[in-house]
C-alpha cells in the first residue's frame, strides 16, 4: 500500500497514513464513494484525530487526506453503511445519539 499526506486546515502536511478505501460502497459495478474513479477511506491518528482519505484513479491527480471532526467521521461512516467502522473507531455511541428514532 501507499502512504497519503494528511493536511491540516492551513494546508500543512502533519502526518502520513496508509491508503485505504474502507468507506466505498458497491454500486453494482464498482466500489466507489459515489463518483466514478473516486474513493474514500477513514483512519485515526495516534492522537485521536480522524482522517478522511480521498482516493482517485484519475491520471494527474493524487490521493489526499484531511483531518475531520468526530461528527463528520460519523456521517461518512453512516453514509458508507459499514457500521463495523463505528465500533472500530469508537464512534457508535456518538452515531446513536445523532440519529433520530423511528416512530412506532
């Protein structure tokens, strides 16, 4: 696998993480994040911050990664429908608090 630079809000490289696309879903033809040739993954730094990885298959573009909030991490995981990632990154309780209950 390859390493991806992680950028902070000021555009500074603060870490390098292993590339992954664990937020992609199967669309019936490809694993994707919703756009052809685009992928997303999530990981966590040792200091607890969450990293969203943006992958690309397009020539001339590079994979990038950014620091994101816990809340955004929850939303990206929920959108991927891979609830096991909520447990992996300790976000299940926050996810459950953020969801509105279904009426009976």
